[in-house]
C-alpha cells in the first residue's frame, strides 16, 4: 500500500482587493493515508473539509489537520464532487461507468446511482436553477440532475470535450471545451447552449474559476497560459503565463489573486490589477505532480495534492509575515 499525504496550500493575502499582493511560502505539511490516483479537490467551506476523488472512492478530509473524516465508496473512476447543502446530498462522478453517485452529506453513505454519460468527470451545482451539471468528456455532453430527487433531467450536447466548469449564479453555467479551445455557455433554465467563444491564444483549457464581481472567467490551459474572459462580452480580454501541466485554478475575490496549480511543481500566483489587467506575482515551488487544487474562500486557503516517493505532502502556503 502506498502511503499518501495531502498537500494543503494555505494562501492568505491582503484583505482588500487592489492592495499589493504578498509573497507566498510553504509553512506546514500534513499526512494522510490511502491508495490510488486522485483528481478534483472540492472544499466544503462551512465545515472546513475537503472532498478528494480517489479512484474508487471519495475521501473526506479535515482541512485544518488533514485527518480522514470518512469516505464515499462504490465509485468506479472517481473525479469530481458537487455539494448541495439544501438537499443534504453530495454528487460524485463515477467516470468509468458513466454514472453519478448521490450520497448523504452527513454520513457519506451512498444513496443512489444516477446514469450520466461516458467519461463523467467534473460536476458542479448551480444555485440559480437548483440543478447539478456534470461535464462528460468523451460524450461531449453535460448531464443535468435534480439534486433533491436524485434523478436525471436531461443531457445537453456541448459540441466539444468539456473539462471543468463554474456557475455564475445568474442562471448561466460555463465550461471549458479542451479539444476545441473554447468556453461554452449553458442556459441553466432552458438547458441549452447559448454561446461559445475561443480561448485563443490559450490552447487546451482545462481548469476554470470565476470572478463574479468583475464578470471574469479564468481558464487554465495546458499551453502554459491562463486566459481571462469577459463572460458578458464573450471574449478573452487578458492572458498570463503559468506553469506546465495545469489542472486546477482558483480566484480569491478578497485579494484579487488568481492561482494555477501545475504538474511541474509550481503554484502560479497572478494578481488582478484591473478587470482586464493582470501580472504574475510568483511561481511558488510545491511538488512534482501537484496539479490539482481546491480553494476555500472563507479561509483563503488553497489545497493541492501530489504524490512524492509514494506519499502526498500537505504543504501549507501562507503570505510571509502572517502567523497561522
């Protein structure tokens, strides 16, 4: 059995948007156990815990000390998780059998299995429509689920291979299409695609984050670029260089800092000087393979996981001069 450690990156920066960004540094590490590969890291901010897709299950981890709180089992190819507090349900994609496992948020017990589509990967909750959306890579579609009943609503054809997506909270859902290098917009009430636009010069967009105040999307691309889109205008307005092999991005509205976690062992920190102006602050050394990331907006913590010599490290990254 390979021993694993969870790498926690704690990123705390200036409390007000527009202040000069700070230098981030690793301060702590934690360790957990378990076998298998991993994928998305989904924070649960109200409870300060993390849901981590781990091949045949989802691990639930305390983000403060790295302790294992429980597991969602019975998953074949674990990828993403969506949390729906008002229904008391979580939804975990089971990519290898094209399904979604609905589970209880308190006990983590699997409640039902919902058919999705081939290569069910990322999954998000849209509060405006009260619906769950999966992004099915090989099927080029999004499966829509009623989170209270745990029932399939429909499948939406996207016209390309989706990776991660986000909800704008206004009835629109956005996703990257990695093979077409596009962003696609879904009307969450009409359940149809309404717009799409190119992410050029960014190629192979995978990870996505959103700035609700400035109406900006952040697409992390395998071409070592982060593309920033104005999602009201439907166009890319800025780009910034990032590390190689990105698989996770996040944006902290309190600090104006965007993050990209990269396979090459770096966390790229990009500061928002204005809605259309950005600059790279630094590339924080992390660990080889640390390409997955989650962000807790209530604590300004960024979480990444990576294996090194058969174990994961829970690296804590903080702004210099700030006590933990």
